């Protein structure tokens, strides 16, 4: 799919078994006094030091530094340092576990997140240097750190433009890791699955909206290399009518590319005792706002309005690739919110699949409409999920409240709230619980239907969540109101889709 660097990574032991006469100490092998090898390519070294090995800095500086920088570097307490080295740059990374005690520690940056972001940043230089060999030295690192490091490297391989070229750059580089003891091949595979899930979500968000209209997006999903554990079903107009998904149909009726609901169903090969989880994603391939047209500045990034579906798909891909040991269903509610003579209008009334009559108050509150029907499909499915999780770029209000780095978390279950918050903290993919204030639902009261799809603008993220809650039939439910766009920072080398919530939900599924 996307270029993979780390899957070709080899351990120093494997690498050296093919090359005779290696000195015993890896560090010595590359010391400044050693004559350069005959090749002229850049040879970079990256040291990742666990906390017990932070004092190794002095030795490394002695070994790699020169002149004035030796003294400056030796006394530094920086977590990140770059020395010129002999045949290429040398990075010394010494992440410290941050001990944030406030907010129950939920804002503390995990070592996983730190290593991911540090290595992701280093990877930008490695790419532009076209390093011939990259030596990655792990000293006293934990599994969490190593996983983060490899995920960061792999996430950084993705670029939307010219993927062929970025692949060549990586293929030319040899990644050699040095770690005493066990091989890291299994961990590398885990990291690769994680990063590829994120990158897949990023890529779909970055894809131009004319190349991912609803029918194209559904086709893309179908054409992915799914294992036989995974089944794909697409509900098009006919089926949506039969299923009474009138809200999905209403949102999509202004677009020449008709809306659809994609169901991805994963069942592990070995019978599992884990209860079924269902994920639902908002997949508005472009949100003009509809007849309640967005002003141009607000429409700029609206190709990302399928970010929830993209992250859902990334997660489905991870579940399939990693052969997750529990059953999972995924639903992508896909439509384009377009302007047309046939677009839904303010004042229109539609009957949802669940039977509620909904008056369209604002055609720009379309996400909750497609999700309402999709949530009802999930909640009434024969295989009865124990938990339903939805992801959606649902409200501008959530971005205003929490900023772009945190998803708003809504749930009707306190245990789930804690699980999700912790998974977000560990995976450096944060979410923050916001309240479901029942009383606020009154803003939706309508004289012409059971309720409207928008009300006053106060507490917009909360009222949007309350709307969704009407459609989960009392089941355990999690709603993530996300932004889905970020960078350039850490492993995200350009501003674009960021696969928000994919890592948090992988972490959550792994911990269940
Ligand atoms: N897709 C937008 C929400 C959005 C906007 C997310 C900007 C991230 C960044 C959604 O469909 C929308 O337009 N919501 C409206 C709801 C309102 C009309 C009740 C909003 O947030 O303004
Ligand atoms: Mn909208
Ligand atoms: Zn939208």
C-alpha cells in the first residue's frame, strides 16, 4: 500500500552476520576514529536512551562530538540533541516520562507519544538527507518507547504527493536497529500495523473531494486488500430506501453521486469470548453546508468532513491486518452535502429509520442526520453490539472548546469514559469528556416534527451529541467529536488529515 520503511528494518545482528569481521561493540564500530567505509553515502545514527541510560550522553558526546560542542552538549539537559558526526548526523534522544499530576495525569505526554514525535521529526531530516544507512540504537528502552519510535518513523514515510518518490528515498535507506537481547521483529510488525492504519485514514482525508465522491469512496473501500475474515456490504439508494434510512438519503439527495452506507464486518477466525463492538463514522465527502451555504473561509477544509469515516476505516484496516481477536463491525455513513435544485431545504421533514420525524432547521447540521440512521442500523443489528463508538467531524463548537488536538468525548457510561481517556493519554491521541446535559435537548423542539436538527448555538458540541444519543437505543455508546486535521509537527510532515482517534481506539481495543 504505502511505502514501508520499518518493515525492511533489520537488526544489527542480522546485518552483521552477512558482513564478517564486525567489531564487538557497535558503538566502537562507528567511532570517529574508524576510517569511513568506501561508500560515500550519509550514515546517520539515532540513539534512543531510556531513563536509566540518560547518563550515557557524556560518553556519546565524547564519541561523536568535536571541539566546543562537546562541552556544551555534555552539560545539556535537553531531551533532543544533534551532533555532526563523521559520515552523517547523530541524534541523541533522551525522552523523560512527564509526570503531570494535575488532571489525573491525563495531560501528561506518554513515552510512546514522545518517542513517536521525536523519531517522526528526525525522519524528516533522514528523508531529505537520503541517508544510505540509518542506525537506530536502543539503550535501556521500554517496549512502549520502541513501539512509539517505530510508529513515528513509519507515519513519517507517508506523503500525499509523489508517493513513488518518497518510496525510492526510503528504499535507498537501510534501517538497522541495535538492541541487546530480543529481536524487535514482532514489535516492528505491530508498529507497522498501527502506522499504516493512521496513514490510510490520513490519505483518504487528503484525497481531493472530486476524487472521493460517495460512490468512489465506497469503491475504494471495497477494493482494499481485506482478508477473508472481513466482509464488505454496500447499501445504495434502493437498499437505503428499503431500510428507511431517509436521513442519509436526504443529506445525499443534492449530489449527483448517491449516498451509501458501507458495512465492514470482521470476525476472528478463532471463536472469541469478546463482545461485539460497532464503530460508526461520519463520511461527508464534502460539506458545502447545503442550502445553508457555508461562507468561503468555513468551507475551505471541508473535504475532511469524512474524517470520522476515514478513521473508522483505518481502524477496520488495523483490526483486519493485526487479526484482532474479537468481533467488530464498522459502518461508514457516506454522502455529499451539496447545493442543488434537489437539495434538502430548511423546513423539510424526514422520518428517520428509528421512526422519529426530524425537521431540517439547518442543512449544515448534516452530520448528525447521516449518523442518526447509521447508529440505528448498528443498534438494531442482529449481532447486537455491546458498545457503539462513533467518530465524526461533527461541530465547529468542539474545536472552539477543546482546540484541534483533542477530540470531544461523550458517553453514557462512566467506565468507558475512563477507559477512553486513558487510552488517549497512553497513545498520545487525546480526548476529553464533555457532559451530556439532557435539558439542552429542548433547543430542538419543533412545532412540525418530533424535533429539529439544530437549535440555538449554545453548547453546540453537547447538543449535537444529545441528538445522536436519541438513536443509540439506550446502548453503551461513545461519541468522539474530532477535528481530523493537523501538522506539520512530529511524524506529520505536512498539514493534512491526521487520522485522529485511530491510535486511541487501537489502544482501547488492545486493552479490552
Ligand atoms: N462539518 C461541520 C463541523 C465542522 C466545522 C467540523 C469546522 C470541524 C471544523 C458540520 O457539518 C457543521 O457544519 N456543523 C455546524 C452545526 C450547526 C449548523 C448546528 C457547526 O458546527 O457550525
Ligand atoms: Mn455541516
Ligand atoms: Zn459536516
